[in-house]
C-alpha cells in the first residue's frame, strides 16, 4: 500500500513539475515578445 502512495505522489509531482516548466516557458516567450 505504501508503494502505491509513493507512486501516486511521484506522478503528481512529475505532472506539477511539467506544468510549472511549461508555464515558465510560456511566460518567458511572452516577456521576449514584449521586450523584443
């Protein structure tokens, strides 16, 4: 049961990490568009 929880937490963290990275890239592109 513990391994299941660890797997779920890892998956959630992975997805959140991915979303945060995507958001940072989008924000950076927006900034470059404004500055450029």
